[in-house]
C-alpha cells in the first residue's frame, strides 16, 4: 500500500483536505441556528457532516486499494442496481422540496441520482476502453448513450432539473471526448440539437414551460428584492448576505441571513453565508482552490496512458465543475436555484460520499499512471 500511496497527487490531496475542513467549519457556522430549532442542538448538522466525512475516509482507503480496471468491471452491476433504485423511488421514495428523489431510512436519506453520476462516469470509461477498437459503427458508439438517456429521463420526472442537467452534460462531454469517428460525433450533435430545439418549440407551443413557476421567479435578477415576501426572496437574501460581507466579512458565526432568512443556508446557499461571514476575499480564495482542484484532475487525466483513466478524470472534472458553476450562478440569480450542492462546502451525505469516491478514483488513476511509468522504466 505504501508503494501505491507515494503516487498520490499531493497537491490535489492537500487542497481537497483543506476545502473539506473549510466546508465542515462553515457548515457548523451556517447551520447552528437551524439545527437548534429543528433538533435542539446547534451541533446536529456539524456532527452528521463529520460522520459523513469519516465514512468517506474509510471509503477512500477501501477504494484506493483497487485499480481502475476493478472499478470498471463492477460498474455494470452498480449501474443496474442504481437504475432499479431510481425506478423504486416512484413507489418508495420520499418527497423533499417537491421532488421524489430520496429514500428515507430512519434519520438517513439516500439520493440514488447522486450516486448514478459517478457510476455512469465509471461505466462509460470502462465501456469505451473495452470497445476502443470497435467504435466505427453507430450501435457500438451509441449503445451506452441510449442507456444514459433513459436514466436522464428517470431523473427528470422526479422532477430534478438540476441533476438532469448535470448528468446529461457529463454524458455529452464524455461522448465527445472519446476518440471515435468525427462523422458520428457531428451527426449526433446535429440530431441532439434538433431534438432539443424541436422539444422546446413543442413545449412552448403548447403553452407550457420547462421551469416551474417558482424557478421562473428566481430568475428575476433585475429586481429580485421586489419579491422579498414571495418565492423570489432567496436571490435577494443572497445579495443581502454577500453585500453585508464586503471584502473581509462580518466575522465567523456572525451571519444574519442564516437566521431563517435563507432556507437551509448550510446546503444550496452556503457560499452566500461564507461571503457574509468571511468576505469576498475568502470567496475568491475558495474559487481559486476550486480551479487548482480542476487543474490537477485534468493534468492526471492528460497523463493517463489509457482511455479509461483519461475519461474518468475528464468526467469527474466535469462533474465537479458543473456543481460549482450551477450553484454559484444560482445564488447570483443568473440561473434558477435547482438544489445543486456546492462541492466541499454544502451539507449532505450522498453528495459528500460521492465527491470523496470521485476524488479517490482520480487519485487511483494517478497511482496507476505512476505504476505504469515505473514498470515501463524497469523494462526499458
């Protein structure tokens, strides 16, 4: 194990640990008011998140012992199990924020659509690595994409627009990153754009809208505070929080917007609380740390001698980037808030475990790269 661990990407490991620590501290600060009102203890969400991180550390040491080939072989069974879970949600799922996306098991809630993002990345990496010499025909190229379209449909009807967008984008980016016929890619791109355009015209022609009324109200970036007592108040309160913070913040624990002005400030809206308490400067530093994480993942992917390793890294970089972009654009009112958590910062068991699993996969690719390079050096 020691020989393998020396090939971990030390920069990525250090920055991710730092981000998780910042996130844990901010979850406590942002959640203590809500936790006290809901559970009579200001430490409720802090303790739970610490437990999720502890479980993630255990998962890291279990997963890091296996190479990416093992991940790939297990992805088929995991994908089938997760599809079954998505179907079962319609019968046994619990409703939260108007979406039937969770299984409630006592005090624990599990979100299958979060896990399937990572499983799909591993599945696509395995499939396209295994069939890398057979990608001249439509069937071989598009078979896994058809499965992914069906999965996206199951997520969309929950309804969970944010997860659907992220899942679909991950699949699309991986598909166009695969070394295959440009003709197939261009035709798929044309067909995809045509279907989306036709679908939008059909929906609008029927007088319907893909966004709910609540989501449309959150898009009012010109005068969001005109609706302070309605559903649009969330964007306004984010603006107030960030304006209160200024450059250096009002001080850790001194946020006013966490006093029930923002719903669940420790999840979707935690970045607004971070800026309010620690200032815009800290917010910029966190964004810089995000850029470092994405940079290191892409470097590891570029160095991988296999399609599998490269696809895993590019898919996971896309997964993390989309979560960051959609969350931050949402709190700025540029797109509707869709319940997408902010990596490392937001409270949540399913997302935290998935994020740690994703980062572990990247580190395993780094280890495999090192072992392959070492072996080739000995054989030279």
